């Protein structure tokens, strides 16, 4: 960096992406995103990062509308082949988590079902993932 200028190189061509991914902002899970991209052999991707990943899609708050709009923009602009709603263990956006006797994984699988319903109208394949501290489960 010299005089506040950082050199970069951005491709000026139009880009289409392999996936539109809704991922949590939690920096502990950045490596998991890279591992997931690599395992799926994704090239270009759109990543929509918000606290809770796809959590807002499972609810009815204001963020849900924004997320659906952002996924719509990704589809319109970059034509992803698949939508990936992500959930993860120990997510601060869910705290305090009241599990009512179920496991955290079971709870998150229930959230996946709700979030997936919010994405079905786009007509694209949906590949939900649940990330723990040592595994990425592709549902
Ligand atoms: Zn999180």
C-alpha cells in the first residue's frame, strides 16, 4: 500500500456464478465457507453474509424481505445454479437458544425446512448446509 492506494485487479467481464450462498458473518466459520466452496468445486459465487446466515429466512422479520430481495438480485444479475442457505452450531444470532429437549442439530434442521420454503418460489435447486465445529453437512 502506498499513499492509501491498494493495487487490485478486478475482471471487467460479466460473471455468472455457481451458487448464491447465504452465510453467517461469524468469522470462526470463514474457513468452513472456503472448505465448502472447494468441496463443491464452485468457481464464482455470490455470498450474502448476515448474522445468522439463513436464519432470517426461517422467520418473518424485516431481514427476511431483504434477504429474499438479495437472493433475487443474485439470480437476476449472476444466474446462480443453486441457492445455499447456511446454518451453524453455536450461532450468536440464535442466543439464547431454547432447545426444548431437541438437539441443536435437530433444531437447525427445522430451521432449514422453514428457510427453504422462503426460497422455493425462485425455482432453483436449494442446497442447505449445517456447519458444526468439525463438519459441514450438506442436506
Ligand atoms: Zn452465526
